[in-house]
C-alpha cells in the first residue's frame, strides 16, 4: 500500500500539472476556433425530468433553446440566439449571457410566411459553466427569475471501438517535485468495448505499449473513463480520461495518470480513426 506521504505527493504533483494545463487552455480563449470545451448538447436537471435546454456552441457564442411550461401549464419555448461569453467568475467558471425571446408565427401545417413571425424579448439568460459537465442556468421571463443547476443529458454510451493513430501532448512530474517536463509521443490506440467496460492498448513508435482497463461514464456527447493501467516498461497505476469525444473521423480528450512510481502526467489526446 502506498504510504500517506506518497499519496500526498502524488496529489500535489497532479494539482501542479493540472494547473499548468488549465492555464494553457485559458490562454487559448482568445483564439476563435479553440475557445473552450464544446458544451453543445441537450442539458437538463436530473431531478426535474420534463423540461430541458438545448445548447449549441460555436466559438464563444451559444444558441440556447429552453422548453418549459407557461403559467397555463402549456408548453413554452424560449430562445436565446446570441448568448455571448462575458468572462469568468472567481472560481474560473465560464459565463455566457444574452437576451431571451419568445416567438409566435404561422401554423406549421400551412404556408410559412417569415414576415408573420413575431419576436418579443421577455428577459435575459445566463449560463455559468463550472465544468464541461456542470452548469448553472439563470433566466428571467417577464420579471420572473429562475435559477437551475443543469447537467448534460446522457441516453447512450458512445461506441469507442476501433484503431486510432495520433498522439499525446502534455506534462509530467514526479513526487520529488522537479521542474515539470513536456510529454509528446506519437501513438497507436486500439480500443475494444463491452457496454461500459473498455480496454485500450496504447503503443508508441519504439514498440513500448500500455494496457488500460476502465469504465465509461457518459457525459452527454462526451465520455469520462476511470481505470488502471500497466505498461511493458514496468510502469503501472491509475488513469482518467475526460471529455473523450469519438466519431467516425477520430477521437480527442484529456488524459491524466498517477503511477505507483510516484509520477503524474496530464496530456491532451488526439488521433485519427484507421479506416479498414
């Protein structure tokens, strides 16, 4: 069993490395195409099934559509087409805010005339993202204010199976707290999956490989994975992957590990899917 002092050292190293990566992410906020983690998707409050909000993010602008119920208990749709990033709070959470509108228009079954659409501003909407999987929604409608905690809605685990060629880029340090050094490797990732259980084989250009085994937790369109790993060079420990997004073209995410040898690594992952 790892001694308490070693555990404390590992946690301190992980914190230092994570802070460096987060600072790099914040520095990218001025770049139009790499503004933040993409929070697009269907969000809800798990304790209040029956209403929700759809979020579509492009750079630092969000289009939000809320579906709730009005004072007459009938469906009410509210839209916020230009929710802009306005800054961060003391905790570093990203804040977006914009005008909220209610619309009416021609019946769907007839000829649609855009000139008959009536758009009325009823209030404002603010989204505060403490993470890619947690946010606070605050909005006003004709003077009535609502604040809700929301999370991504997950209805299926994404199938990650396949072979990918790419690499990782990040930082690594040890419990003895030397200078944080860069970590850049080209790698092949082979993933097999059985429901929420996933096995990942990672091989670098020199032939060294690691076997990772973990459990997937869906977070809307992205996935988190927690598990353990062992490598042919004798290294082993615990790993976590966050914001893993996989599609027909490839995958990307953030990788972190704590080894039993008292080292910590945090890196981004990017890889193209191998077409068979």
